[in-house]
C-alpha cells in the first residue's frame, strides 16, 4: 500500500462522498497513524459520524479537536457540532453551555447561527412549560430571555415560544411588539394562531377574548371506585353529556394541555372515548389524575405509547394509613399499578399527589422515601378540603408545610410543588405576582365533578362563584359576565386569592 498520507486522506474523502463510510474511516485512521494533519482528520471523522448518527464517536472527536484547535473558524464549527450532539442526545444544559462558548466573530453563517440558538432555547425549555405554568428556574429563564429576545422568530413555534416566555416574565410590552411585527408567522397553523392570539390578549389585558382556552381540567364523571375521607365527588352525581363531549372535542385543536380528573377517570367509558379523540391532536399534553386502583393493560399501553403524565393520589406511604384515608382502596393494587407504569416512571412522567391533613402531615419523610424507592421524582402537596372537621383532620395552618417540604425536597433531590404553605384561615389575599397578574382566567377552563365550570380546580377566587354547565352554554362561560369580572378583578387588584394554587409558586419565584 502506498504510504503517502495525503493520498490516503483524499481516498478517505472520496469514500465518504460515495457513502462508503467504513472504508473512509479506515483510511482516516491510517492518516492519523502517519501523523497527517490531525485537525483535518478529526473534522472528516466528525462529518462521517454525524452521517452515521454515531453521537458518542462524534462527541469524542469534537472534544479532541477542541483541546488543541489550530483554526478559530473551524473551532467554532466544531463547537457548533458538539452543541448539536448534546441537543440530539437530550443534554440540553451542556448544549447551551457549549453553544454560548462559541466566538461569534468566527462564525461564517450568522443568520443560521442565531436561528440555531433560538431553536436550542426552545428545545431546552419547551417541556418546562404547561400553558401559563413553568416548572424550571425563573432566574435562569430570565437570563436566557435576555440572550434570545433580540433574535427574530423564524416560524410559528419560535414566535409562540418567545411570546410565552416574555409573558411569563411579565414583559408584556415585548410580547405586543413581537406579535405586531411577526404575528403573520402563525396565520397558517390553527393551534399556533390561537396560542399567539391568546398570548397577545394576555399582554394587552383583554377582558373579552377572541382566542379559545389552551388548557382544560376535564372531569367526565363524578363516579369513583373508592371513598376518600377528604373527597367531595361522592356528594354529586355528575356525568358529562354526549352533547357536551362533542362540543368539547371541537376545541381540541386549540388545546395545549388536558388534565383528566374526576371522580376516577379510568372507570368511565366516556373518558376513553374522549381520550381517543384527543390523542389525534399532537399539540396536546395529557395528565391523568388517578387513584391507581384500576389500570388495565390497554390503558397502560396508551399511556406508554403517548408519553402521558400520570399523577397518583397517595396520601400515605404505608398500607394501614393509606387504606384508612383512601377508603375502599388497596395498597397492593396501588403498588401493582406503579410497577406497570415503569416505562413512564423512567421518563419522569409520574407524580404523586399528597393531600396534607393533620393525620399525615408528620409523615412527609415517608412519602419522600416511598417516591425515591419507586423512582418518582415529583410530588405535589395539596391542602385537604373535606368536611370531617370533628378531629380537625384538615386544619394545617399550625405547621409550616412549605419549610418542611422544601428541606426534604433538597435532601431527597425531589421536584416539589406545594400549594399548602400559603393556605391560611384568615381569608386574606396575598400579592403573589407582585405588580402583574395571574394568567389562569385567560388560559384555562375547569370542568368540575359537580357539573360546573370554574377557572381552576383549586381556585376559590371571586366569592366561590361557579358557572353551571348545561346543554347550551358550554363556551358562553369563556366570555361570560362572570369571567369578564374575574379578569377585571385580577387586572385591577394585581393579586390572587389566598387559595390560588399558583400563588405559592409565584411567591417563591
């Protein structure tokens, strides 16, 4: 074989051009052994490994090049490739870190560079958002926004992303200017057109909305297979009518999120019927809130296939206490369901709902241990709301649940959402969003197990008024005098009610 490394390198490039990658890599290895220009060999290998989608090998070559680069322009391209590798392998923090280390002075295609930066930001943060809620670090998001806010959106997706981030950070002037200039990007997509319009109506403080809801809490029935001591669903006998099911399904094209609750959704045939229809719309993220007592294999298959989030109602980590709270439930059935959900647990798509009462508030450490054992990293603490006041089972104001759960979460590396810490008995309001406002009345509708429509499943704002659901007024609620007054009140008072489930999050942020 000819020992001229330059010829070997040219042969390698020819093989690569003809998609004979294995032969190309063989010749590149020979070049490397002969001491041929190291940087050129690494660049060619990176190209080949990208074509073969061998991300580990491509990453190794990128890191080796960056150790001792000989060309600033090539170094920037290699860092860009490394950032893409981290993005493709779902290591978003590293992807952003490497991308932001690139010297922009040595980038040849600046427009493509900034497009990639905005797309990278979208990919990093999109799963942290759920309509108007954000589960990440607000300070990090603020710093990120300062980097991306001057990058023009290039499609409906990035336009919506920028508007959503700006509104969450209460930079409403930015949102209005952004949509005024680039709103046309969303005109040809039904979902994004509605979502962008909705963000603009939030930014302008509109009271009568042209946009449709982006999130639903949807109880198809009040029926349940257990009788929990703190639950009121058994006080009613509600079932969503076929007519209203049809009406609701016409709005699926606008929705970003549905929380299925009840009652117990998994025992209702209407739940399966509506879920099947909703799964046709890929814009919707789904959450099923269940006691875990009935989890047929057919439903598990649907959950796994569609990456549906499951929220398990678990108020005690030990059999005796669990079954005394969730009357009629079996702790063994719960454990069986948890095992069945292993594929989605591994993806972080299982959470625990823990209703805090006097009888279980001292056992938070046990539920953290339980969650850790089954690799569940997210826990919601919510306040008890039952009628059993004889033993003050639901009085929790004397304990600082916020402080306890925060310490335990830090120790156990858990993601905790806690709406108990701000619950007080004096009925006072708190200034939870400082000089801005809660977006819930602009984005969500909740169909409750009582056959009423309310802004949010825990919201007690506006004198506990509820809009009664019937055959004729399904969407009249959205711009009813009731909701208009609610929006006006939020805009005027710059505060939400003490029972609002979002108040706790906004206060902590």
